[in-house]
C-alpha cells in the first residue's frame, strides 16, 4: 500500500522552548477540514488528522468540496449533506455519478460509514488512524453506527 495523502497542514506545534504542545491561540488551516475543537479552541490531538481524513473521503466519493461556499442539497456543507443522506438510507446519492456504475455499493457504504465516524463532533468518538486502516482493510469488521457529525448545521 502506498500512501497518497499525508499531513493535513500542521505536523506539530512547538512552544518557544522547543517542547511540543497540544493547544494554540493561533489557528492555522482550512476551516472545512479543521475539527471543531481546533477551530474553536485551538486544541489538537492525534484525532485532528482523522477528522480531516474523513472530509477527504467525502470529497473523493462525492466529487464535491467541503469548503468554498457551495451548497450541498439543503445544507451549506458536505458533512451535513452526507449525514442527511445516511440517515435517510440514500447514501448512494452522495456518490459522484462516475463512481456509482464502477464501484461496489457495499464498499462505498463502508467508506461513507468510516468517513462519518472520522468527522464526529467529539474527538473521543472518532476512530484512531489504526482503527481507520483496520476498517478499510477488513470488510468483515463490524463498525460503529455514526452519530451526527460536526458542523451539521453550519
């Protein structure tokens, strides 16, 4: 397996004395990809990149961007749109038309489920990167049912 995506912007943040920290008063990054705890409070953790990865999965599947001010259905962001379709059992409507005919629907549903788990509002509800790899690698693995994602009403 060869990784194609790595580091969503900030690998580490250090104090002036060179020690690593997990909060910052200056928030850097693109808001559509930031977890809520980082965007609002400057708190980041190992689950921050998991959130961003979930957004990327949605963008790959849908062919739409999560940022840029475009409306998705009745929602102003891709996460809210994906959640609504998931709740209604219409998750296949999230997929770009070019993927629908070429993809296995069960695999696509798993990827959407994984993406929803990655963009959970609370960092503690998000999987670890190791969990994400396991879910992507093992089609028999039972996954948790996602809760409403972050930024649902934004």
